[in-house]
């Protein structure tokens, strides 16, 4: 395997998305689902075979009981039909494949950056009359950081070089995580990607300071959230689902992470206690 085609041995596993996205599956179907995702990752982006017999051999145990065996096959078919898409004769899971491509691109970018640094170091060792300058080293570090930012943008438009030059001027004033998060929120909330501004334009307008408008439908689609939207309170968004055992409340933060209601209430109580203490101290 060449350096241009790295093997991605690990896959991203978003716990909150897994919990919300598998609520409708039985325990047996969840086990089949995670096995299929694991085998798909091991094929390094090539997808799963479209043969039912091959898929059964991959994930299903030998079951001498014909009825149980048919039940397992039926669950396998259900998971494949609901969680995978057939593209060019292979089965792919949309979320896993998109994360695989992003990880692969980032791995290649890091590899190119490492090779570039090695090459520059060799040149410096061979040229004694041209001393290495710290500002050049800083430039390479900045390029690595910006490449990481650029690779995580959902929509990459416009001049990357101009965006890099602008970012160098503001990098000490705003965290890279803030830029990535706020720009991607804009992308998620824009129905048509053609209306997303060039990243350099967005930077020039300091739009990371814009207020993020919560879009219920986009948020639910992005994090594969099922159920009914109830309300939002600050950075927390409330949903509910109707299960066989009753109504279940779900709370997510802006990143789609499940939040325990006890944590929110505990934080509120702590803030109220702090305010009361401050008020008493000021009397």
C-alpha cells in the first residue's frame, strides 16, 4: 500500500449519535450493526460486499437451529437496508464513509507536511552558509495548523492561500476550534452550499462573532436525532421520544452530545448559590 493510500485502522465513534440512531434497533440488530461497521472500516473505504451469503459469513455465528438462523438473517437484511446504501455494487454507511474520507485526507495532509519538514531539514544540514531561521519554522507550524482547520471545514471555497494569510493575522485573537465550529454551523444552516461564503471572505468580515441561529431540522438531521423537538434553553436543546415503556426526555448540547438533566440542574443550583453568596457578601 502506498503512502498516498493510508490504511485507516480506527474509526470515529460518536456515542450520542449511536445511542439516538439505534433506539429503534433490537440488541441483536445493534450487535450486527457494529460488526458491519467494523468490517466496513477494515476494508479501508471499499465498502461491504453486496452478497448476502458473504455478509452472513462475515458477521453471523453458526446457528444449527433453522428458525434462529433465519431470524439472524432477517435482522442482518434489516440493518443493511436501513443503515447502508448500495453504491457501485458495494454497501456503504453514509456517516462512516464521510468520516473515513475526512480522516484519510487529514492523514495525507499530515504525511505531506512531515515529508516537507524532513526535506527542509536535509537541505539545511547540507547548506552551512544559509542558517535556518526561526520564522521559517514558525511558518511551517502555521501551515500545519491552518491545513487542519481547512480540512475540517464542511465547505471549502475560495482561495486557500488568501484565507491562510488572513488567518495568520488573527490567529492569536481567536481559537481555531471557534473558527471551525462557527463556520460549520453556518454551513449546516445554509440549505444550498453555493450560498456559503468563501472562507477568506468570512474571516475578513469577522463572522465568527455572529450569533448562531439554532436550526431545529438541520440539528436533528446532522446528529440523527429522532423524536419531537420541545424547546431550547441556552446551549441545551430538549427532545422527547415515545418508547414502549413511556415518554423519554433527551437533552443535547450544541455539539449533539447527550446531557444528563442532573448535570444541568446541578449547574443551575451552583450558579444560584454563587449569586446568593455574592449578594450576602455585598450587603
